[in-house]
C-alpha cells in the first residue's frame, strides 16, 4: 500500500499552521530523539499552511516524496 497524503488535525487556531519537511536521515528513534540530537531537515518545505482554525484538518500531498525517494534515497524519508 502506498500513502500519497498525510492529514494533520489542528487542536488550536493559529495564524501560521506550520510546515512539513523531509528528513533523509532515518538513523534516529522517536523514543530517544531530542532537540539537541534531532536529524537535519531538508531546507525546503514540502508544504506550508497559512491560518488554521481549531478542529480543522489539513491534507499534504506526499507524491513528490515518493518521486524524490525513487531517484535519490535508499530508504523512505521521514516527515516531521
């Protein structure tokens, strides 16, 4: 099965909904990663949200990640 999108649910309203970035270094663990040892992110955002309302959902198309993955990376990149 291939997932082509990710849906993020908002808990609070904000004028900036955030950004989605690619992480190509998969040598980390959710249980041990901290702000100080977090892997580097790709400098270009895959997607950016403007204003969001509490309880709304945002869908990011991940098709370009699979295109990048097939061309450049040996393992599927992580998303933050």
